[in-house]
């Protein structure tokens, strides 16, 4: 079976405990993803606010320090496809549950290490180098997390709710962003000396308590019914999942990467680059900008399942294509709001970007990607496509924005046009993808 056919999950035998198992899987996936992305996105917020000052020489230009911080940020995104392939291999061979336990523990340990990190003033060039190593480990862990959490939710769900179930895990991203920006925002209100000496560390150290809760929930969840059914039927393969995915699903893989890059670009742009950008305009403070991002991310938690629910009713393609049109129409107004001299207009710019532009294309993405692969290849396939899209879209977003905003006289208009180009590519990929909403689990 090759790329000309799109694949739905294999049906798990119904059991009396299925509803309870489904609810537990949803809660576990949501909480686990929330903790995972709290850790991962906390670095992104700190990259623009703290690291340029603390992890590079005092004599270095702050703009160069910010660029280098974003380069380190990018290394995490480069590592994500590696983590996706690595953990996807074990997830497709041995099951989803244990892999997710490991990825969550890795993320927690890395965040605690960052919280205790000595700065450049203490250990010199070793500080940013250690930060690179920790960021790469973070990226590997997140690379294995997203697909596994999404699959645990989707593969426990009924056919008619597959998009909504998958989006519950996807919504862990903005939930983690809410926690990260809220907690960091609380400490960002400290005097600069206190914030830069110890205040920024507390949010990273608080990760330990969140990880313990997440690990407990993951310990209690049952293995994916689809995986159990495939293993019982002898449908699991003994080869290398990555090679099978590249051989059997090249078209689906490319389509998935191109379709996901645009919404992930705008997500990273708002979470990492826009906060220090609007703070430098002088209309809002650093703390206010973080709170604006927090509020928009909170609304984002509900917007993602809403658009996923629409995709369960009307199809993945129509909803995502409509989101592409909305994105093109609203991107210039979004930047105009973000650069306004009115406090509430700036806040509205965050809402337009996260809740409308990003969520409208991103909400159905979990089911849209997962339904392209068979059960035995799905963890690897979903990881590879999503993390590839993250690298292309989110990973380079702050660096591209820094470069584009200073290119000629276009300013943020250059970023808007670049994003429109990405949306056009995504829309073409979605248009060329077969509709999968109506596929039954029964092969």
C-alpha cells in the first residue's frame, strides 16, 4: 500500500472500559503536552528577554546577542526531527506509552538544569555551549512527544471525534505557552537586577513539580488500542520505521511538512520574536507584552479544538483551506495592531494572530497528519512530518523576522509577505491532499 491511498487507524476491539480509557488518554495527553511545551517554550520567551544579556559577553552588541540566542533556539528545532525519528522508531515497534514517559522525564531534567545554569560571567564561553547541548536534548524530547501524545488521544477516540481528540493534545502547546509566559511574566515585573540574577530561573525550576504530575498521569494511562490491535493482528513490522515511511509515504510526508509550516511560523513568531519587538516600541512594557501573549494563548487553547471540531463535521481540507484565506486577509491588520500606539490594539493583535490566524489552520493538524499513515508507521510518520514542519516554519521564524524587518523599508510588511508565501504553499499542499475525515478505522 503506497501513497496513493490515505490510511485510517486500525479499529481497536471495543471494550467496556474504552470510554474511561479514552478520557484518561485525553487528560494524560493534554497534561503531558502542556508540561512539555511549558519547558520548551519557556526557553523561547527567555531567549529574547534574558539570554542575550546573561550568556554572552557584556561587550557584545545586544542585537548580536539576541541573534545568537535565536540560533541556539533554532538548534532545538533542528533536533526535533531527530527526536521524532528516534522515538517514533520505538513508538511504532514497542508502543506509545513508555516512549511518552521517557520524553517527559527528559524535558523536566533539562529545564531544571537550565534553571541552575551558570552564566557567561561565571564560566565564560562554556555557558552558551552548555545551553546548546541542553537545547538539543530538549528538541529531541519534544520531537518524540508531540506525535505520541497526539496519537494516544486520537487512537483512543471514536471515528467521529478523531479530529477533536487529536486537538486536545495539540492544545497542550498553547497551554504550555500560557504557563510559560504567565510564570515568566510574574517574575519579569521584578527590578532588572533581581530578574536577571535569579528571577528568570524560578520558572525553569518550577518545571520539576509539573513533570511529577505529568509522569503520574502517564503511568496510569493504558496503551493505545490501535497499537494493541495491530500488534495482536501481527501487523507490526520488524524493519526500520523511518525507511518504510520514506519508501511508502513520500508524497504524504512532503504534503504534511508544507501544510504545517505556515501556522507553526506564526506561532513561533508571536511567542518568541513579537514580545521583545512590541516591548521595544515603548507602548507596552516587557511584562505587559508577556501578559498579552498569555491571554491570547489562553484563548488559543479553546480555538484549536473548535477548528478541529469543525474539521470533524466538514472535513480537514475545507477548514484548513478557509484558514489559509483568513490568514492572508488578516496578517497585515495583525501587524498594524501590534505596532499601534494603543495598548488595547496591541493586545488585539496578539489575539488575531494566535486565536484566528494560527488556530484556523493549525486546529485540525493532528488528525490531518495522523490519518496519512497506517498504525505501524504512524508514530514515525506523524513525528517526521510535524517536526519537519516545525523546523521549516517555527525554527527559523525569529531569525527570519530579524532579517526581514531590517530589509529595505518594508519593516514588518516584509514578514507579512513572507508569511503569505508560506500560506500559499501550505494551501496548495492541503488542496492536493485527499480528504480523510470520513475514513473508517476498519481497514
